[in-house]
C-alpha cells in the first residue's frame, strides 16, 4: 500500500517516523519534495503542496494523509504566525474537494491541531509578541474558558474578561488567530460529513484543562453531537504522532482488520491522572489513540498488551525542571514484572512510557534492560508528551500486527523503530541532551547550525553509540549512523540507525 503524506512539518517525527511505522506493515509513504516543505518558522508552499498531492494521488497512491495545517498555511508554525486570511486558507483546502471528485474511492485522512497557547514567554514557535505576553495570553484563554462555562450555568452572566495588561491589539490578534484555526477545524468537520475525507483527527498540542484550546474542543464536541457521533472524528491530546496514527488507521481499513489491545497500568489510579500539557485523563488519551489508529480495546481478543507507565504525581520534565527523585523502585519492578508476565504468556507487548514529559523514565528503561526485556517489545515510546508517546507506540504495534496478519511485516523495520525510540527517548532526551547543553555552556534556543551544529552532532553521535552499546549489552546489530539538529536547536534530533554492516553516515551541517 502506497500513501501520500502532507506532514505537519518537516521534522523527523512528522516525516521519517511516519515512513518507518508504515514500513513495519509493508507499506510505503511518499513525501513532497523538500523545497515545498517548511523549515521551522519559514512556511512551505501551500499551492505547490496541493499540486503535488493531486499528482501523487493520480499517480497511484492508495490513500492520503493530509495535515490541514500544512495544506492551508504551509506548516504547523506558519499556522500560528502567518497573516494569511481565512478565505485564502480555506481556498487552499479546496484541493481536497477536487481530489475527492477525481478519485471518489480514495481514502483521505485529515489532521488538524488546535492552536496552542504556550504557557511561557517564548516566541520561538509563536508570534513575536509571545516574548512579553505569552504567559498572560495563556491565562487569558483560561479565564475566558471559565467565564464561558459560568455563563452556561443557570443565572450565569456575560461578564467581560479582564485583559490583565495585554494591549488591545495583541488580544484581538490572539483571538482572531484562534478564530481562524477554529474555522478550519469546522471546515474539516464539514468535509468529513460530506464524504470528502474519510477520517478527521483534531488534536490538542500543549494545552490545559482550562484554556482557549479546551474551550474550542468543547465547541467541536457540540457539532459532533448535533451532526451525529461518528468514530471517524476523534478529538484528543496529540500532535507530532498523529500522522503515524492515521497511517495505522488507513492500513487497518485497507486490510479490513481491527487490531485489539489490552491496556495495563500497574499503578493504582495512574490512568486517572491528567498528564502535563494535556486536558483529559490518561485513560481517555489511551482509548482515543487506539481508536484513532483503527484499533479497539478488547481484552479477551487482544493482539497486543499495552503497558502504560503513568505520569508521575510529583511532576518533573526532562527538558525543564528534572524530577525531584527517581521513580519508586517497587513501581518500576511491578511494571517490569507485568511486561515479563505478558511475554511469558506469549503476548505481544508494547510500552508507553508517560512518566515524564520530554524523555523516557531512566529507571523503567534500565529496569527493562537489566531484565533483558527491552528488545522483546514490539514497540516503545517515551518522548515529549504522553499523547506523543502513546500514539507512536500504538501505531507501530498496529502496523506490526497488520503486517503479520497479511504476511507483509518487515521485522527489520520493526526492530529499527524500537531501537531508534529507545536510543532517542532514553539516550538523547533523558541523558545526553542535558550533557550537550552543559557542554556548550547552555545553548540558545536555535543556534546549532554550521560548524557549531556539526561539532555538537558528532559528539552526540559518539555518546549515543555508547548508550546503544549499554542498552544492547554490546550487541552489534545496530549502530548510530547519523545525527542532525533539524531546527538547529537541542530540543530534538534527527537520529538514523543502520545495520552494523552498512556504511557509516555523517551528520549533516
């Protein structure tokens, strides 16, 4: 099965990961030429991307995964910072109407991300005014959400929400950008119910229980209720993993097979917690990620046991304030025991490590390593948010089962994906990244370009080779072939593994 992909942006989690997860099930993903894609704050070419999508589908693709952020604005960051008008954006999305008329049987899976309101004074991915007013605007969205909910109660009043020192022009710009994004979400719902797209995943990136984005999700749920509930529209926390999840869903539909999961969390109440940067209990995120991937929770007929390592009640973040103390040894031992028991029963086991944002829980990974269970997993994820980790893990597990059922599974691709996630989520995000930042005496947000970036990449590659040797007990089957910084910052890397007998790669400058 060949799928055309318009990714959320150009980062590896939105391009390489999607391709690699599809490969596990024997499918291929075709991407637009690099010159059409965005680069961080520089937008892609929406018109060129629309033309490419039309051509790719006419050339024989069996389905399409389409980010409305990419098609409408030229990428995720442009959807936050561009001055494109709503008519311009909606006009670009009309490519999908034309594509459906030409190929009425072509399954199109659409994705869009609720506009985030980061709770920080950091404008690297936001409009420039976020440097001074980001925290205030995040709080404004929360106050407006609470006030709106209050108005819905008996006797509620339509009170004005104080601006808390935000200039009128910035408040208006903030609101109108959100309105534009909300209109695109509603347009996506219209395309779903008119049959233009087969599935629509609307996901929340970096949000909170009370926030502008959560209010907009509630309005979407109203339209979902009025139009009639459908399992083809899912609303849940996530972003960078969503294209991978959609690939798993389209493969499930293509093969006519539903993969079943049993979900296990050994920590009492763990699935009831709301993970950082999310707005619903973890149990809801897990269920919706599984549904979005075209699978379902069915303990009696489970193809995969998903072991979930729940968010820490004590906080901590492997890019921000580190955990105050290691995870309790007994909890780690119980989770390792659950994995071992399932493997001993002959089950496929995947692990979603949601303990901390922006990195794996070292205690869990090292516990699984010491028990020699790491490389018996069918999938692992412990990167960025809980939604990111869960979604990629579920997607890889689904494509693997589908590949086994249809005889198209690529065992090498599955192992490569597993090892890549372990090396990146544990090795880089939880261990080496902080060493890198200390080594550079504190890197700025974006400065790993040119010679500086090449030197850093070479050092990281060497350190990750050491991490991989430690995780694998010196097994030489895989090695770290290439490391790069796609957005010139230490937050994420482009990590490539190769088989031990393949030629060495070199970090791009």
